[in-house]
C-alpha cells in the first residue's frame, strides 16, 4: 500500500511539473525596448499587470512573452532610471511592439516595504525610511555599496576594520551594535554567538543588490526583539527579473599615515537564467582582498583620559596585557615597607600590531538561489549563502576574526499577500583569537605576575626609592617606578626576536583551555516566520498577521561561554528559544487623505517575561505628494547571548552573563557581592531593555523639483544594559578550580538610570537642469540622563550632535555617457564611551568622488573614484583603526 501511494504521488508530481513547464500560452507578445536615443535597453522588465508573469529584454532589447491568459490585459514595462510604460493588449498575437522609454528620475515615487511590511509609497510611510536603489548603488562614491549607507540621513557609521562597518541610528551604539538588526532577503545575519551584525563581511554581493532600505528607529512592533534602534534591509535581485551575466573587477589602493599604502582587489560575478517563466536560478561569487587599517594609538589611556604614557597604571588604548589593575599595599606585604605606601600599577602593554598574525582584510561571498513559480502569484525559493572573511571585531574587547565563516540555508514560499520563511545560520570562528587575552597571556608566559614580575617590581621600586639603583635619584617616585618597570621587564624578549614570536604564535594558535587566546564557535540560529495579509478577504481595512519562532544554539566548547558538560565530559550547547506574533490594521479615511495604522506584537523569550510592543501611526495628505506623519511606538531588546551566558576571564576579572540559569550558581547576584571598598551591593539578574518612541515628520515634493524630508523624534529608555564591577564575598568552586573571595567579576546588568534622546533630521533633494541632482541632509542629536547617575556611569550615546552631508551628481553629463558623483560628509566632535574605552573623537570631514563612463557597445561601465580625498587619517570610535584614503578603478560588464 505504501509503495503504491508513493508511486502514485511521484507520477502525479511529474505530470504536474510537465504540464506546468510545457503548457502552451494562449497569447504571444513580442517587441523591442530602447531609450530616447535608440539604444537597446537590456534587462528591462515586461510583466502582466497584477501578476508576477513576465520576462526581460535580451542584449538587443527584444522580448517575447507567451502567457496562458486571454486578452484584454495590460503589460507594464519598467527599468530603473526610466519612466514606466504601459500597453493594453487586445489581440492574442501582438508582435512588433516598439516602445521607447524616457530616462527619468521621479522624486518621491520610490516604493518601500520595510516600514509596514507591505508595499507603499515612500511618501506615505508612517515612519522615517531611507532607501538606496540600483542607480544609487551604481553612483556610489565608495568602493563598496555598504559604505555608502553612511551618507543616508540619520546614519552614523563606525569602522572597526576595512571589512567591518557597523551602522548606528539614533545613538547608544558601539562598533558591535547589538541594538541594530540587518536582514539580507529577510534573514538576520547577526552572528549567533556574539550577536553582532556582521555588516557586509558575509552579506551580499554588490552586483546582486536591488535595493537597501533603512528604518532608523524602533521597529519592534513588526520585527520583534533587537529592532530597537534601527533595522537595515538588503534585498537581492530576482533571477526572473534580472537575467544574464554580470561581472565586476576593481583594483585600488588604500593609504593612511598609520598603515602606509597597500593594494586592494575586488572581483564579483553574477549569472541568472529563467526557463519558461517557471523556473529560474542565480549564482553569485565575490572576493575582496586588501590590507586592513591600523590602530596604533599608544598614547591614550583606555579608562582614564589624561593619564600619560609612562604612568605606573597606564592602560594604553591599542596596547594589550596592561588591562589588569594591580594594587599593592606594601605595608600589608611587609610592615617594614609601610613608609612606601600603596602602589597602583599595571603590566607593560604589548602593541596591537605585534600581536596580529597579519593585516589581512578579506571577504569571500557566494550564494545560489533556485526559484520556482507555482503559479502566477506564488513562488517557492531555496537560497544557500556562504560568507568567509578576516576582519577585526571590537566589543568589550577586541577580536581578530580570521577565516570566520557563516552559512545560511533558506526556504521560502511567497505570494502576493503572504509568505512563509524558514532559515538557519551557522557560524565558525575559524582561526580567530582574542587580543586582550593574548596580551595578558604573553606577559604571563614570559614572566608570571604573582611569582616573578610583581615581586621583582616591588623589590626594585623600594631599592630605587632608597637610592640603591645606579642613575636613579633616591626618593623620586616617578624615577623609581620607571626603574622598577625596566628591571621587571628584563626577562621579556624584545619584539621581533625569535623568542618573542614563538610565544606569541603559541598563544595565538591555541585555545583558552590550552593556554592560548583562540576560541571556538559552532553556534547556529534557526528561524521560522510567516505573514498573511487579508487583502482578499477584508475590504474595510488592510489587516495582516504574522508570527515567528527562533532558536539559538550557542556553542563555544567552553572557550567563551559557561557550558555544562555531559556524562562523557563534552561541552553542551546553551539553548535559547523565543517566539512572537503580531497583527497590524491600516485604515484609510477622509477620501484616502488620512491613513491610520495600529500594530500590536507579543514576544516571549524563555529567560524573560513576555513583552508587548504596540505602534500607532497616522499619515495625512495635505496636498498631492505632500504628507505629514506621526507615530508612537515601543521597542525592546532582549539581552544578547553574551549578556546571558558568557564566562570569560579578561582584564584581571571574569565577564559573567546575567541570566538566572547561568549566574545563580555563583551566588553573586541579589546581595552576594561587594564593591571595591567591601560594601555589600545588590545586582539583579538581567532583563530586556525598554524604549518608548515618538516621531513626527513631513515628506513632500514641491514643484516637481524639490523633495523635502523632515523628522523629529523623542526616545525614552529604561533598563539599559551595561556592566558593573563586583567582588565575590566568598570563594567559588568552578570545574575543579577554586576562585578565592575577592575575585573581580564584571557582571552584565541593567541600569537604574533612565535616559532620553531626541533628534532632528532634514533631507533635501533638488533636481537641477540638464540632469544634475543636488542632495543633502542635516542631523542634530542629543541625549540626557534623567536624575543622578552614579560615579563612572557610561551612557554610551556615541553620536555626534551635528552632522551633515551634501552630494552633487549627474548620470549623463550632456548626453556624453559620462557621469559623476561628489559627496562631502562632516560630523561634529563627540565623546565616545564603551566598555572597551572612553575618549574624544575629533570632528572630521570626508570628500569622496567618482567619475564613470558607460560603453553601451559592450554594455559596460568604467568608474574611477576615491574616498577621503582632501583630509588625513580619522577615527570613528575609540580603539579602532585610523581610516585613510581609498583610490580605485572598476569595470562592470552586464
């Protein structure tokens, strides 16, 4: 019976596929598309209005479309940069259509999906949305399209590496911006173990990008946890709509005062093909290779601004091994030394550049997509994506990511009013290692602190103070400290020697359990979600519902996270489950002039109480193509995996996650710890962060030439996550190791301090004569602490108060096939705060420019450009590398 059923099902499936693939269309349409100058338009879309059925033009601008649909119906012809044309089809055989398309950029006509999970005009979006389309990507002045996001209104970017740029909108972010979500074709690309968005290190190839959308505020009501301060959508091209072969080659040079000059290479390839408008596939491959920027600030203290190099307790910004503060009460050690008081010292730091194995900044990305149209409204998609690279990640500490890779598998079925999506991401740390740990371990291998370095330092300091060390004036503390450090460091080989490099290589290539600084990551994240829009069932309003389930499977093999062992002694994963569901209702009133929206979402994480996130919005059309908007919404962020489960010795203390399941066994929370003075302190277990946001705005087109986009927001934050230093009251036994009372722990915790921020954004686009476009934006942002904050509190707003950018460009200067874009971007000085280090980021401005030439005969574009052309090195955050200039030339063939 079972075999009969199986055979019958297989036969039915084969007959179904055969009938779909080889059904004969009732109507045949053919023609040619060209621009106003008679040049053939390649890759233009020709679709049946109201369906997904369509085709694209070939290298000569010709198209043929056979459909199983009887006339009359309408075809729509579209291509980015040209006004959409429509033709009514009345005859079953319509041939010889010659359609000329007008090159045109229509202000405010972009369609966005991100703000409401449905297609809508960007002018009618209920919240602020920024978008970059294909033409914007082509005109970008940056070597990578991802870097051009920094020119969007309301965006501040942090550069941790040449291949690691993080996006910050509306403040309170670090380089590892865990309060921001990045989606590639609906997939969250954050690394499950450390939860940082990987930017474009393993993201999407430039040749395959169709659009980028950015919502720079809270989006939890529709997208759930972590869409707290913004969400970025990178959408790829459909193999049905964008067929053929594309290739791009770039060669360039990076140049900076810190790093010198090095070559840069980037090569990308894309191929897509559709068969009978039913099955299509695409493949993408991209490789980037360069030398990274260099961080070599050895003169600033990480935690005590103003502390000078040579100070006994100096903690250098790009030095490692000096993180542990050592307090020595000489009188307690030996009563005879009481006159020499208490010493606050640190080990001698090792330069960052000496600990790196290389400066490689690499990225390899590949993906394949298989698309099948079940009918003219439903499509099934399988997508595999792989990314691998070398970069630098900076959170509470700095990590050298080496051969880090991430894989994605996605299966999706979508229609005109629904989608069901399931995907899984898996990461592998490769040969990555932890720089803070490296510095400390190198120092300990050369000269153990407890048995050699500290005793030698004490003895030498006292002798120097007594005048027994030659050439050191007795009784001079500064000179005595310098002499003591020199003598204590005498057993450490000089950098560059074989003995020094041997120990560095050993620590870099071994895991923590073996005395090294390497770590493992075999974590996965599985996500299931669906959305349904009742557009065909409900006519009084637009109603949609959605739900998702997510599972984190966190595994570091005990190198970073606190992981239990099974009966055989093998480490086990930490599992984190969460789910959510939502609904949204949109209603138009007053002859469609007023659009009201209401959303409500509920989310539950296994370690925390459920969260309810509402959003209310209104958009009012004051005139044609002119709208004002207002919204109220709440957001939340679950503590990331690190904040929940980390156990990691660093900087003289132990980082400890604050989830009850992880931390309760150590007895430090809820009254089990003391401060540095021995006073009892109370630290509760971690909870989600909370946000309340109000936004008003206006977006409109004046005279068909000027687009104005204005917004004001006011945010209030509670339960902000941070870290707090505590000391254990009693000894702790863990995995056979005894940690004495007084051990320093750095606990992840929620702050009682309430924060508020507000900001203004103004964007302008002016279409000048002869195809010239002038665009610009200005942003003002500020924050305040409500009430009194404790000493040493870090708000970490990390956003300049003032910033602006202005661009001038033309895609086709005088019909010469020559285009250009020039952009100037400036941001104000601001104070950076993070657990990695504090300090002032000076103001800086960058001038970028590109000139391109289109060669229509070979369907190619040559582009020559450069970034930061008029200025020197700059930094976006404390501890990061210094960014210099990039010069490049590229050729793109379609």
